[in-house]
């Protein structure tokens, strides 16, 4: 059996918080500790230049019904699928 290169799997419940340190924003972003999202991983994307080159980006269906994209370092596992 091979090594699983994915830290999280589709269906996992995760707590996510954007890490704006690595992104440029032309407007002010409130970086408060309360800014987080709870959701379920519905897809993963690899080698997407639009997101992060050479890394995995996870698509998360958040509890407010919106789909958001997070890098693996922006997520914490709450419960495995």
C-alpha cells in the first residue's frame, strides 16, 4: 500500500482560516481571530497556478453554503469522514 499524499480526504469536516500573509490585497482585510469557516471538503486541486503552484488546494463547502478554497496550512481537521 502506497503512502497517501493527501493530509485530508473528501468528506472531512474542517475548520478553516485564511492566512493573508502570503497574499496581496489592494484593500484592508480584517485579520481578526474570529474570521474562520467550518465546512466539509468536497474537492482538491493540484498544481493550480491560480492558487498555489506545486501545492494542493482544497475546496470546502462552508456552513453558510458558499464554496471556498484553502491551502492545507489554513485548515484544521475537526472530524474525519
